[in-house]
C-alpha cells in the first residue's frame, strides 16, 4: 500500500444517495480537499454535447472523436467551482440530459482512461475526499478509508425530484424513478469499472439518515482508524 501523510477517503455509490453533500461536509470537517469525480464526467458530456450532434454521439465511432475532444479541452476545479476551458459550468452540468449522457459516455474506455489519470493525480498526495462510482475499486483501491453510500431507490428518487423541482424542472416523480433505475442498471452492468462496493468498504444506507448523521458516522469510523 502507498504510504501517504494523510489518507484518501473514497465514497462510492449510486446517484441520489447523497454523496456530494456528504463528501463536501466530511471534507470540511476533516480539513481535506474534495473532488466530485462525477462532475468530471458531466463536464466531458457537456463538451461532447456542444461539439457533436445526438446522432454523432450515438455512433459507435464516437470513441475516436471523444479521444480528440479530450485532447482539446481543459477541466479544472477551484473549490466547488468546476470549469471547462476556463468557463464556469457548475450549473450547466446538473441537467438530467447531461447526467444521462455522462452515464453513457463513462462506459467508454477512452473516457475512463483519461479521467482515471486525472483523478489519480488529484488524489496522489492524500488529504482528499473523493466521491464517484469506482474510487475505492479502481481509482484508489489502496484508499485508507472506503465507504459505499446507498439508499432505497424511492428515497433517492424523492431527493432527486426535489432538487429538480426546485430548479423549475417539470419532471414527475415517476420519471425520476425510471431514470434512476436505468442509471443504476447501466452503472452496475457496464463492462468497465461497474458500480459496486469495494470488498473493504463500509456500506452506509442513508435511507433513514440525514447528511449530518452520515457525516458523523463516517467521521467516527475514520477517527477510530487513527490515520487522519
């Protein structure tokens, strides 16, 4: 195992489980940095949607084009602000359409390979809370602390619907439930880095817990490890 002065904390789990809220709060509590790797995939999806048409994005040859795209763009983080080629995109990448495209593109090796390189570089020194789908299984299998944050799909759908409703999106609860079930299926069944708990991850079900309770549970687990 790589020895780091401060640990890498990996939080994986399905969409809507509360990873971003928990990861941000946990990072603040520990004085660590925070990286939302899902936002990186959504940034790629946004860049692809701006450059290519829907038929082109559905073409099997899109992998080569995406390689060219990835060579030409810059994705950077400044705290919670994410930028694509120097332009703030935090709001633009939260739409259901971009999230769905990100899920589809994340199954492509050319995209995962590039993101894996960037994510490992970002967390190499430790002192970071990283959230995503494959942090504890692929990106940092040697992470000092691993969590798998999940919740019942109906609970996750209610949370996601509330977020979208607050932004004025007219999507129905039934549509959100269907979208989440499809995302879960796609993430869990993809050939490359499928969504699953790492063997040594602590699974936390947030169905009946608020974010503060989840953060307290994780922080207690970390402090018991005496590695912070």
